[in-house]
C-alpha cells in the first residue's frame, strides 16, 4: 500500500518529521492562492453584512412569510446574472473580481441556508401551505432573476455599444 506522504509502496518514504522536510500543511498551503481566499473572505464579509442589514430592516414574525430572505435571494440572483455577463462577455477584468464579487459579496448576500431554515420554521409553525409557496416561489423567482439579470445586462451592453458607436462617428461634425 502506498505511503500517504510519499506515495511509495511499503511506507518507506520520507516522514514529515524528518529534518529539512516541511510539515504537510505547509506543503499543502504552498500551492494555494491566498489572494483569492482573502478576496472571497472580504467580499463575503460585505455580502453577509448587507444581508444582515436587510434582515434587520425587514423582520418577520415567527410563522410569518420571510420576505427579507426572498428579497435578498432574488436581488442577489439578478446581480449574479448581471455579473456573469459583465465578466464573461464584456470586459477583461482582474482575476480577483469574480471571487470577490461573485463568490464573496453575492455568495454572502444570497442565503439559501436561511431559506431552508425559514421553510422549516414555517412547517414547525404549522404553516405547511405557506412553506410550500415559499419553497416554490424562491426557486422560481431566483431562477427568473438570474435569467432577467443576464438578459437585461446583455441589452444594456448592446444599447451602450450602439450609443458609443454613434457618438464616436459624430465627433467633430456640426449640425
């Protein structure tokens, strides 16, 4: 059987405790992109802070419909759709933009874990019908929001490019 550290059969490979050999966690960490982790963490802090602000501003009573969670998930999905178009189809962006904005800010802002907890709380409050409406409406609205974000942004990009072409062709002319 291969040794876990060296991959050599029989366990005869060098140990992580040998002089001159760094511990496994240093070897693992050496290949990681820590700047991406920091970007995701900072973005996540911003996104979760914004989500918390919405939840505080729009509290719902126990057993009540969780409009704040629905709102952040739909708005976040719309913005994710927009971000995908901007990053993938329009501009060359820095490699940390997607981890910061997409995974960090918008990943922290949207909250499907709270969506699940809200659904469970509705069921426990004997509001199963409301829970089902919430389950379905969140998924459908979030998917529609992503599609809408993509379509709206593509349309805005087309209009902006068309406007920019017209504007650049009329410079220097007088009417």
